[in-house]
């Protein structure tokens, strides 16, 4: 668990912290090589956010420092485990 996850988890109620985790797991970061990881798994929080963005980071798979696309999975993708 990342620093901000611990910090906000301690500041908010358990229900709110669980909502933050669930929503952060729905937000994905995708490298141009195709590798994806959720914002939560990367140690971050993305809660009550809208729109897509790009963030510069090192890919865990290819090791390159690239601009990763940050997007939210659709409800259908989340329910199907990512396969639509």
C-alpha cells in the first residue's frame, strides 16, 4: 500500500476508503507497449475523477519511461474482468 493510500485510508471512514479503493482499481494506466496496471496497484488514488489524462512513468513490463494513458474501465469491462 502506498503512502497516500495509507494517509487517506486513515483520514476517512472505512466506507469512504473502500469506495476510494474500488474506484481507483477501475482507473487503469496503459503503456504504449500494451501493459496495463490499475492506479491502485501502482500505489495511487483516483477518486471522483473524470476524463482521461497521460502520466509519465516507467513501465513495469518494458522498463521504458513513457507517457501512460490513464482511463476508466467501463462498467461492462469491470464486471467481465476486463474481457468484453
